[in-house]
C-alpha cells in the first residue's frame, strides 16, 4: 500500500545530450552565471554543477567524436 506513494514522488530523470553539456561548459567559460544558464536551458542547479565537475570528460569525448568524423571511420557491420 505505502509503496505506490513512494513512486509517485520520485523525480523523473532525463538524459542530456553531449551538445547541451558542451553548450553549458562554453557559457560558463564566457562568464555567464549558473543561474542564467539554468533558466535558459531549463536545467537544475545540481546538473550545471555536475557538468562543470565532469568538464574534462565531456570535452575529451567531443574531441574524440570530431576526430572520428574527420577520419570518416567506416561503420562496422555485424556478420551473422
């Protein structure tokens, strides 16, 4: 009986794209306040802080994607 109440109050999680994370990082680097970014992108303050904490990881991932696009790596097909 009490279990159904617990699930009603849980916040839903949403996935944030790498592009959005990079946008947050760039805006922070240009001096924009976290509260302005939060309001503009409709993100929680804790999300902004987490993105900033993982800044190096996201920038490294973006660099990897750019390099792969420049090389135009072939898509591997699964052979059955």
